[in-house]
C-alpha cells in the first residue's frame, strides 16, 4: 500500500483490506506497527525471553493465515495479542512440568546509576511476580489496558466478556497489584 507524501497514515482496517487485496507491503506495515507491542505483551504474560521472538513470529503467521476472521470488532493489536496469548497458553500446556533453562550468556550492561538500576530491577521483579499471581483474566485485561492502551470495548471483544466486566477486572487487578507490590 503506497501513500503519497502528506497523506494520512493508513488505519489498521485500511491496511488489512489492502493485504486482503494482495498488497504485501500492507502486511509489513502491520507487522512493524504491532510486532513490538505483541512482544512486550508476551513477555509480560510470562513468555521466556528466549522464546518471545518465535512466539511473535508464530502469532503473526497465524494472524495473517486467518486474516479473514478479523472483523474489526476489536482493535487489530488487541486481536494479535489474543492470538499470542492463546499460543503462549498452548505452549505452556505442551511443556507442563518441564523446566526450560537458557544456556545463553547475557552480559550485564554498564549503567551510570547502579543504585537506580538496582531499584528499578527490584521493582520489575516484584511487579512481574505480582502479575503472575493475578487470575488469568485480570492479568490479561490489565496488560491489554495498561501496556497496550486498548479500549475496554476492544478488550471485551478480544477476551469474550463485556466492557463493564473488563473495567471491573482492571480495577481489581490494579488494587491487587498495589497490595502485592507495597
């Protein structure tokens, strides 16, 4: 999909329609626009760092293979995150009871403020642990809303609930996270 200089950025709906019509560049634009957000979402819901890239690729592959099933009721990013979350749950079920240990060496970065880095790292660990303790629906609603900035209507459509229920789940998640982090 080509746009002329000064033209408005195409919407996800326009890009999907262009892809359905055979425009491969539209797919590349969608991947570039939403791939990093899907990776952040997968990391936040418990994907191992070494598997995030593969899960993102598989999620995008599945999405484009079933692009006709996206009707626009939920945002495209929310739909992708739903596919990614389902894929991650499938992967966790497959390896239930098996521990995967990474053998990669990860050198520590040189940071100018070691104390700040330490405090941020500790907060990140506490937040990740607190997120893991939330019920699945609360965690997914929280991440879609807080991390992906999805609207409640999109969240509801993606997770098979109502916008009101999504608001309630988000409220309970925030309350629980505050209690668990403090």
